């Protein structure tokens, strides 16, 4: 059974009726115009003060689903939205079940289990009330250009059956003032989707995948609009069952590149395509990269060969 077969929703195998899924387009009130950024987060407290402000300005609504954080993430979400005067655009909720990690763990879980990645994603996006959605991560930060681009798209995509691909560049943080930007990877994943029965999640390969009609239009945003924060003093691959699989599956080329760069930088080597960036005194390196360095880099941005 695939997830889209439920006409009005889905029931989970464990019988947690409070977490059954009701599709938003099947509700009496229907969907309203606008866009919602959906963030599924766990222990993202250090990143969210950078991630949330541009999203809250660019989107009509931001939905944050906390999945068992232990580092105060929900408090950081609320405080950040209030500090920037955008609390009215925020919904914070929680999903209390342990979710299978990508890879072998995900493959072993039925897609209608509350522990399944695909069920988790469908539940999150079923909380959306707008006609369009952005699948966002808790470590993805828009640049100044990116914020303007997403805001401009927000009023255009609400009634259009179009998928939007958003390029993102890993930014490996060594400290508050030093980071390494990987421009050696050409990556533009699909992050913008309409809300509707043709665009739901199902189980596929080592991860979840969003179903799409064959004839749907897809557009891509320019490079240089978004960075993905990676902490060199952290465990950046904890959401995978076994990172060694990056070297054995052709579907994991993007993760393989991240794994190689991450470990090379920790060993003191800067790989080809990676740029060392030091922020001026008094400026956090994330702010420097997203507000100054990337917006002022020559265009077209020189990025590496495509890797799927």
C-alpha cells in the first residue's frame, strides 16, 4: 500500500488515533492561499536563530515540528519568532515518536508506522493550511537574495502545480568566525511543492520521496540562495543508520561528498571546491556568508559538477 491511496487520510499501524493523518485538502475549510515552510527538527537550537528569521519574513507561515529535542529547540523557536516580531506567522507543534533513520533502519519500517519517515513527513505536511509548501530543514539558511526570491515566489505559486528546486551549499562551521563553503557540489533538490493528493510522501530507497505527476512542471532557482549548516564539532550524520553506506550506494553521491568534505576538514585538509571564509570581527560567519559573501560573489556562481 502506498500513502496516496487513503482518500481522506491515513491511520497508523500502532493505533495512535491522535496521530492519524487527515489530508488538509479533504477538510471542510479547504486550503487558503499562500505558502508554508515546514521544518521537522530535532536538536537544532544552534541553527534556528539563523534559519527562522528569513523564512518568517519570506513565507506566509512557518510550521515547526519538534521530534523530541533535548537542547531547548522549542524555546529557541518561540524566542526567535517573538524577537523578530513574527510570532503570528509561526506554528510550533511536536511529534513524539522516534523516527527511523535514513538507510537500513528506514527500509525495515512499514510506511504506515508512526516510526516511518514517510508517515512522519505526511503527518507534518498534513498540518499545512496553505496551498503551497516548502520542505525545509532546520539547518538551511537563506541568503539575502534567497529571502527575496522565496518571498517573491510566495504570491506566485499558490495556485500553480509547479515544483521548485532550491540549490543549497554546505557551510561547514569551524567556529563563530570561520567556516568552509562547499562550492564543489552542484545540488538542486526539490523543496517547493503544492499541497494536494498528487504530492504526498511514500517509502523509497534509503529515504522518503514525494510523489509527483509525470507532467508536472519543475523550475530551478539560481545557485547561491541557501546554505546548509554543518558543525565540524558535531555528529552531522546521526540521522543515517550507517554512513558507510554512502560509499556503497550510487544513490548517495551527495551524502558521500558531504562525508568526504566533513572528514577532510576535521583532519585539516581543504578539498578542491571548498572555500575558506573568515568573518570580520564582531560578525558571525553565518551572517557574513549569507548577507555579504555569497550575495556579492561573481555571477554566475562557480559551482562543481552535477552529482545526483
